[in-house]
C-alpha cells in the first residue's frame, strides 16, 4: 500500500513539495477514496491463494468435512499458499446438521479459534484436547448455545462409538501429531458439512472496497454512508440492535471529531453453511479520536450483496 501511495504521489510533479502540501491539506481524503472501489484491490487479490479465503494474517487452517469424516491441516508456505500437511480420519456428532442447542448431538458449522489446550483430560478424551471458541459471535446472536466443543482423542482404554456428542475426535497418535504441528493461538478451524471453495477474486475485491468505504465514512463523519453499510437486522455482540446502534452512532458522529482509523492484517473467509455470500472478517484496528482510543482485533460478519456492496450483520 505504501508503494502504491508513493507511486500516486510521484505522478503529481514527481513527489513535489506542492503535492505534499496537497496531501497534508486535504489530499489524503482524495487518496483514501481510491481504496473505496473494487478495481483498486484487483491487483492485491490476483496472485493470492483464495481457496479458503483472503488472508493477510498468516495462520494454519484446520478444515473439518463432517460428511467425509475428515480433519485436514493446511499450512501456508513462503508464498502464503496453503499446502495440505496432514489428513486425519475424524468422528463428529451423531446427528447431522448445524448445532443449535446443548445436547443436540451435532457438531457446529462455522469458523472457530482454538482458545485453550487442555493437557489433562478424562482418559475418555485421549491424551489432551483443544477447546474451540464455539459459540462464536455469529452463533450467539442467533441464540445458539452449548459449550465444550473440543478436538480430542479417543479413550486410552477400551473403545468408543463412531460418533461424538458434538466434538471432533481423532486417533490419539494423530492428535499428538497435530499438537506438534500447530500453534493453537495461530490456527483457525473451519467446520462444514461439505467444504465449499471457489469464491471469485472479484468478490474479495468488492468486500475490501466495501470495508474501506465503511472506514472512509467513519473517518470523515459521513453518518448516512456509514450506516448504509449495516443491515437492518444488525445486532452487535452486546445485543444492541440496529435502531439502538444508529442512535448511539448519531451521538458519536455529532461531535464531528477528527479521527484516525487504521485497518491491517485483514482476513476474509467465506462463512460455512447453507447461506451464500456471508463472510467472516477479522482485522487489527487502531481508532484514535479526541475522546477515545482503541487498538485491538475486530470481527465482522458481512454479506456481499448482488450490487457488490456489503451489509454488516454483526460486529465485535
């Protein structure tokens, strides 16, 4: 991005003092608008490995196909292309479909992190277990419940049924191999009935443009354009609905404060399940205004609309 900005500035009198003055006195706003259109991003996504999503933050991927009974580990190489490193046979929940409530014997469909490694577990679960982040943000706003969705092993003594109550179970030697192959803090788990691929590069360009248009409107206090990025069904992680969120943002925007908002390490992943055109978006955000500062990770669930705009369904 720095290179592109440098090139753009150089086109105005070879990076002259006049162009620097323009940038400092308001030209930055003109440069920011370039990122609000899909064509700006087409070069960024052209050579990326988009089989599982758009990734700026390097991570390992665990993908679980419930129909095939397979857990696969993909690791990015030096060119950030994902290569298959391990494939494990896996048991999943007794009942088909997405998990909704505790005790339904279903393995959830979604995108999760590994929040904890349990070194000591009941022998029924093998030598160790990885705790997933189920229920995630999208699960919670839909009212899904239940806890304790793990990746674990099989009984150290005896046998077990060829299914689980909702967890993912693999053979103990495989679990040990997995433990030696990943950093749980830097691993994503994608669970689906049958994994889907094939989202076009144009879709990612449109989402990137939509995210930067949202950021642009936020930065420059354009409330109408900012709110237009949110779906009427929007519900925030704390339960705030769209009407409440709108009233809250009207108060914030009325201050007309200068803001600095930076997004980096963007990941955009097609959300598993039956609904199409839903994407899980995470990034690091820096927000600085006269009255507030925030720096940390942010998560959004967005829908890519037929007109190539985005609608934010939830955020945290």
